[in-house]
C-alpha cells in the first residue's frame, strides 16, 4: 500500500456499504491508524461498519471543522510526513467536496504529500446524473442565505445564470428548512424553470424527480428532516 493521505468516502445515510463502496476501500481502511475526521463519533461508527474487528481504541482521531486552524491541520499531518498513511473521513459522502477536508488536502498538497481519493457516493454528482440537466457545466453553491430578501435575490441570480450560461445550479438546505426552500423557489423562479429535488440519495425512500416550477405547485412531496439537494435548470 502506497503511503498517502487517503480520502475515504462514507455512505450518505444508513446504506449497506457494499452497495456504494468498493471492497478496495475497506482493505485500505484496515491498514490505516490515523484519521482526520469531521465528526469523531460518526467516524468511529463508520469504521466499525467497515469491519467489526477493528480495534477503535488503538486508532488516533484528529477532529476537523471550519474552526480548525491551519497550524493544527499541519500538525495533524505529522504521521504522514513520518511515513504512515492517514485517512480523511467526512460526516457523509466524499471528503473535501463541500467539506472541511478540503483544507487538509490543500495543506498536504503544499507539503508535496501524496493524496489519493477513493471512489464513493457524492450527492452532487449523483443528483446531476439523475436530473436530466446539463452535466457538462454545473455549479454547486452550498447553502443559500437564510434571510428571505437575500435568499430571493440569490435565487434570481442563479436563475439568470441558467439562461445566460446554460449552467445547472445546485444548492442544499438544512433538512428542517426544506419546505421553506421549496416555497421560496416556487415563489421566486419562472414557471418554466425546471427544479429537480433529490432526497435520500442511495438510501431507502430515495426520491429524485424533475418538474417545472409550475408543475411542482400543489404537488410537493413531504421532505421534512430529509437530506435534499436542489437543482435548477432551463
């Protein structure tokens, strides 16, 4: 096994590992003792799901979030500099994509350390695949503003990019605010603009449907407390 910083995808929900992750990933994970993780508890659960025989107490976890300083991250990489492989684990999906793991990768690249991304589920890519929208030009914007006026302004800007640049626009929302997000989209966007709602991707109850804004009105699914990603296109 090559010494490197391995980017280790996890499931997007309570999904059997074998349906979304290659066996190769598990082989790599079993050989790593140092993990940089977004959430220690969920990382420990994931590793036990990979292999119940893994001795979690013998592993070292380095917590990572948006408040972790560059100096702290640089220190986390000491084992890798010393010749030991390390893994990066996000709370869900692929690390370093819409995820603080990107900061770790940036520093590893600056230090000219080997970085190896492993295959796994990405809600961004999977939703684009299933939407029927432009998969050659798309942009992910994370969370939109919470304040109503600012959110409406941002939605208008994204909609303009759809028509001006022929570009698919993606964004997410905190699960308990999904319905408010959809209401704002339906009130703000043109009737002909298309909205794809992708929820519970790869999980039980997966829901991915594309309709025009006009067609969605009066026919909204119950998406309360469900992880969703929203896509807009023409």
